[in-house]
C-alpha cells in the first residue's frame, strides 16, 4: 500500500516504459514500469538528485540496461530530464499561481523600452539573447515568444508542444516565458485539476494573461473548462459555472464561479493524439529530437558548466519592460 505522504513528482513516458519519480519528503523513489508492470526494485534517491553526477550516472546505467535509452543519446536525454525535474521542483516550491502587481516603469526604463522597440532588428536581438539560455530550436523559441504575445491581442493563439519525454518541452516553455512580464504569467503548473483551475481563476480578468501547463496528461480533467476558455465561447470570454459547496454548518449550497476574458493557454504532451476539440483550438509545435540537436544540447550544457556567465540573459528585463510600455500606450489589433 502506498504511503499517503508519497506523491507522484514526475512521470517519464516512452513507447514501452513509464518511469515514475515519487516524492516522499525529503527523498524520492524511482519506479520503472513496462506496459504497466513494475520491472525493477524502487530506487531511493536523495533531494536534488538531478544535480548530482553520481545519481545521474546511476539513472543512465539503469535506463541503458532496461533498453529505455540508447548509449549515443543517453547523456543528452539525462540532461533534459534533469532540467525538467528541476523545473518541476521550482514550480512546486514557488507555488502554481503567480500573481504579481504590475510594475511601474521609471523614465530610464521607458527610454530603454522605446529604444528596443524601435530597433530595426528587434526579433534578431531577442533571438540572439535566447540563444544564451536555450540551445537550438531557433524557430520554436521565437515563434513561442510571439504566440505568448498574442495574449495582448483580440485573437489568442494556444501553443501545444509534442515530443518524447525529456525532449525539452517544459524547459523551452518556461524559459521563453521569462521574456513576458511576470505579472502576466497567471499559472505555471505541471498538472492541474478542473476544480483547481476553476477556483484559482474565480473573479479574475484573464485578458493579457498566460496559463502554462507543461503536462497535458496532468490536466485532462480540466479540459471541460479549458476548451471554452481557449475559444472564448462565452461572450466576453471567461467562464460562468454553477457548482455546490458545503458551508461551515454542513449545508450544501449553490455557488456561481465567474471569470472574464480569454488567456493564452500553453500545453505540452508526449501523446500524438489528444482530445479532438482541444486539438482544434491549438497550434501544434514539435520539439527537435534529431541526433544533431541532441549533440548540440550536450555541447551547450558542457559549455554552460565552464562559462556560466555567458549563458545569462542580458535582455529579459528590457523585453518585459518593452511589453509593459506597449500595454501602457495601448496595442492595436494586428491585421
């Protein structure tokens, strides 16, 4: 029987295998399943094992023995897995809901924003800065940034990344979102239930906001709420739901949950086929899983270990402030 304090922290899925990392604070357990059957003894791992070469090497060896990975790409896949485990940990640590007050720009920040917005090669310098923190994927990362910016337009675009586990989907989505003002990233979550989504959005205006759920599989029971949010089925967008709750006296009473506006909703999945109505509301983007890109990622990681300072963004704050400035002055619908 599973300990009630043990929760699924992360799930890695391949064609034949499912690897579950359970969190039983302060340690972790790794379990490997083949077509649903547990095939190895649970491996106990310490806190932040994804940062420690000893345990990363042990995981690589187990995955190679079981045929989950092949030797040529194992190291690159392990680094991608480590990134996603760390992102999941940071997400849980900071909480799912990000609610920051809008930042007021100083005159100097306004001047820098105007200068950046008037730059004739704005997208080129944004992409050059992204190259410092995200290896490869030049089209995906720039396109995703522009898609996130559709949150400020009348017509929203909802990106959906597909690809194998530990392919870098979450890493890409989270790092590109760092170029968006933090007050506009409403939710960063790995999984989210329908009730959690509905109650967290209660009473909010969702226009100009972004919701990132990095595992579609972890939000399937929220699809009923996500679909109308994505398409703006209700006039003015948002949701208008009737539910029930129990009062302190034990009485069951009806309650109306409402929010307005339409956010951008970004998701990722290892599945090739999803709910049809959900798919029809999204733009499908595919992660580069080629051997060439894997080798590029491995070189990038090695270079980052030696020259960490050159892999820090110098432009994220300026890009965020440029977006804040445009919001302040108003944004016309793009034709």
